[in-house]
C-alpha cells in the first residue's frame, strides 16, 4: 500500500503541467545520492555533487561538476603478488572533477557524458590518480522558472588498483539534485 501511494505521487508529479523549457539553461545545483560499484566487492554508499550547466546552444550545455563518492567494501580478501600477502579490499573515497557535454532531449529529459579527473583515497593514502569517464541520463522536474529538481542515473568509470580495489570499476549512482536556474539561451 505504501509503495502504491508513493508510485502514484511520483507519477502525478512527473505528469503535472509545470512550465518547462526544452532548451539548455545556465544553472548551478547540489546533488545527493547513493552509489554502488558494479563489482560485488562493494555495498551501497553515499555520494555528493556540486554541478553546473553553461548553455552554449539551444539544446547543448557544458556541465562542470565536482563530486565525492564513498565506496564501501565488503572486505573480500584478495591476494597480492609478489609477496602473496592476504589483504582485504578496503573502503575508498572517490573525488572527481569533470566537464561533460549535456544534451536536452526534450523539455524534461537530458543526457550527458564526458571525462573526469579523479583521485581515489584508500587505506589512509592516495590509491590512484587518473582520468576516467562519466555518463548520465536524467529527468528535470521544473517547479518554477528558477527552481528544478533533477533526478539522474549516472556512472563514473575509474581504476581502483589492488589492494584497495579490483581494477577498472564503473560506479553506478542514483542522484537527486536541487538546481537553481539562472537563464535560458535567448
């Protein structure tokens, strides 16, 4: 019963006739969400993101972002060579800075992809620094001309080397962000 009411409420909000723009808008927002690497060696954890949009064409924008993902390990034991010591995969902190190309598919839906520069901390040290990728699809729920709630399903692809992680790892995320819109492209 509780899930049915929640589903009906979300469907009503998504289908409401709130004024929205199909073109790119310049904005800034703060997002919170959950993440989980595609590996079974990790559990669900929290993520935070400060994001922006800089409109450059009718449907295109540049989206800079700075984010933090906590990666919680299941503490699976791995074996490290050449010493053959048994070590658990540890918790990691993923911090990244990126700039994606964002495309507005219609009034509500968008997609974006681009490179990220990341730093992964693990076992009280820097585990890796590198360049990875990110991608996202999302839905804008426009409340007013200047206030939007953005729901997105995203991924970041990073390399978490042993013993902190298990190599190239995509990290899936589900985020909700409050976005303040400045203006739309004239």
